[in-house]
């Protein structure tokens, strides 16, 4: 079977790859596509194209309203191509087609939202305390942005960066994960169709050290927006700091999902299953630590097992499938290794704990539930990034919040209770960037998203996101033109 060759776009032109590497279909475990293997030369070319576009009249000369219209036109094109691009991402990273189709139909809302904000970026006249002076501020774009995205939700996480950075007037070089680049390379073709000037959006693909590192350290890159694992984020942070670049980092999580004794148990069980088994647990917000009040512990565990047993595991391209494969073979092996670690620490697998039978060479892990877990076990402290749930009992509200916060991460948390006071106390007490009450895994273009502690720096989505791609300039005007003493600060 011939493999499909994908191409990068630099300066508005589709590039012929010097070399390529194979991208694998996680459901079959076999290669299906060829992705360009770029290096420093392509990074230099892409950054140069983005820099030229940033300074060009075609982009910099656009009114903010005109930029907004481009983003809205792009949103329409994404919606028209949603099913086609969703199918590419499903084949490339194994995400469920049902979820990817929903995501692609929702992604346009980010571009519409930030398209509407383009001409709401305002400076201010300052009521300055110096006579005969007029002072005001301007909000200006940063320049060339490096957007580095992971393999688990490439297009959604890319959109969280692209929509605000373009609305602010920046240009971008995108580096998708080497494990799931195909959907991004197809997606960026839509920008030319929408009328974006050449060079505003560029892509490079390849390995982190060969492409990611030179992109982050390129002197003409003003900011790095990164989503990925903590080790990669730390490397980006250190490299950017050495050149005084700003960063937005959305990193890992070990999120606590808390079920109190007054919760609607049936809904809480559904929420817990959604929090960990949706997307095969390959989400940074996965509710991988389920804290359950001791009085309802057994009831909740029985409900979890009964519901998770019904999950349909298999081909992610089938709309009826509920649990798909792990995206990469290395990640599948890592998840399986954690199952052994959990058992060695004394945890008990009450569901799953291995690989499902009858699914060929695909990279699958069974939905797995561990009990007899305490918060000091590795399975409770380290990000597994797979369909593995640790159930931890607690006795009272104070203990629940203490266990939840006893983590180096703070990306998200869930609270299941019918007590509004407890819900508000929990929302205040939880050290997490997002707290869901009686729901889980909800996101919106309107809602800021990001982490506390080692889960990251900065926020994506919501009005706050656009500020991360702007800088403030103060302008002074002497209205009289009289300098009394040139040796004294005015």
C-alpha cells in the first residue's frame, strides 16, 4: 500500500520534502503517511517567511477589522472541511472519529470569538500628572510566534494558540508533534483559501532536537507557545529564558476528581468515567485520581466497574467506538509499565490491567481501575497519560482537599456534591486552573484554561489569552515643545 505524502507550507508555498519519515496508524500499528523530516534550514526559512509577513503591508497594513474578517472566513472553511480533516486526525493519532468530528465542528468558534476581538484591542489615554504632556498607550503584536503542539489533540490545542495570536496581529511557525502531524498539515491549507497573506502561517515538522530546539532558540522568534509534557516544557522554558523570550506553557496534570457522600452517585460515576476513559485517558486534564468518600467507596467502585465494562473498544473510525488505541507504541508501553508499578506498590486492579484481546496489532490498553491506592504511590503522583484510574478513599472534606492539593500539578479538578457551600469552598480551596462542579472535561473558547504549579504558565482561551500575544507601548507628546533643563528628568 502506498503511503500518503504530506507537505509543509512555508511562505505560502507547499514544500518538497528533502526527506520524510513514516506516521503510524495506532489502530493497525502500521505506517499510513509520510511526513517531511525537516531541520535547521527549514526552520530558518519558515521563521524568515513569518518575519517578512509580520512586517509586510499585506498583514501589518490590515485594519484590525479586516483581520477579524479573515478569521471568520477561516472559521467557515473549517466547518466545511470538518469531517474530512477529522478523519485524517483519527487515522493519525487514533482519537475517536465521533469526538474529532465534534471538535472540528467546534473549533471554528475560537476563530469567530477572537475574530470579534480583533478590533477591540485598545490602548488608553493616560491622565498624566505632568502639565503640557499628552500620553497614551498602544497594544501591539509581539512578532513571530513558535507554536508547538502535542499528539493527543493537535488541532484543538493548536487552535487555542492560533486564534488569539493571529487576532493580535502576530505571525506563526507551527511545529506539530512528529507522532501526529498529518491533520495539522492539511488544516493549514485552509489559511490561503481564507485569504491570509503568504508567510503569516508556516509549518515545520520533524524531531524535537532537529526542529523544535532550533525553532525555540531562533533569534527572530519572539515567543513560544507550547503544549506537551513537563520535560519538554521545562526544556522550552529554559531555552526561552536564556534569550529573554516569553512563553505560554500548558503541561501535565494529575487531576483529582472528588466524589462526596452527598453526590448524585450515578452522575458522578459517569463523570469519573468521562474524566479518565474518554480519549483513552490521553488528556492533560484526565481525572486520574478519583477521591471517594469512604462511606460510598464500594458503591462508587461497583458503579465504575459496571459502566466501564460496557465501553466499546476498537476501531476509532467507527462512530460507535468509545475507547480507541494509544497514539504511539512507546506511550502504550509506558502505560503498561505503570500497571506493573501499581501492582508492585500494592494497588489492586478491579478492572482491566492489560491489553484487550482480538484487536490485532493496534496499540490498545484496557480501561483499568485500581483500588487500595494511597496518594504517595507513583500511580497517584505521576502522569500516566492512559486509561488508568486510581481510586483513593477519604473521610472528610478537609482531608479530601488536602489529598487533592498534595500534588506537584494543578491543571484541573472536579467536585461532585449537592451542597452549594461545599462546592464554593472546594472551588476556592483547590489548587487548580480549572475546577468543575458536577461535570468534567468541559471547555469553551470563552473560558481561560491553564495550570497552577508544574502544570504550566499562562492561560489559553477567553479574553485573557489575547493579552499573552500583545505588548504595551507608551507614547509621550510634549504639547509645548519647551525643554527647560535638558539635564533633569522630566
